[in-house]
C-alpha cells in the first residue's frame, strides 16, 4: 500500500528522527527506534531509506532512483508514494 505524499512535500529533505539506528544486513536494513520498535526494510526500501540524509529532497530521491533503476519518474514516484512533482 502506498501513502501518497502531497506534491508540495517533494521539496522536503527527510531524515531519520534522533535516536533511530540503522543496521544493514546484506541488501536489507533493520531500523531500531530505541527499545520501542524494530522494522525490517526490504532491499528496495533500504535504497530509499539510505537517501534520507536531511539534505536530499524527495524529488531528488525520485530522480536518483529513476536513474539507478532506469525507470520513469512517474513509476518511481508512484512506487515510493512520493509523487513526482
């Protein structure tokens, strides 16, 4: 299930909240939020998460993933839920 982001958010630069730890295991990642929650990310979700650095915008993430996977922006935007602007 995708969670569409409003188009005006594609210029925001996401980053993990303070205290979140990422452990890379092969092509996947485990995200630890203190002692409260652990999440396992698939290889494709890991590709997205690794770009959440507080500087790269959602729009730039869409561009990077489009180039890396040779897919059009609309497809990548729809798959990530970020909606290409």
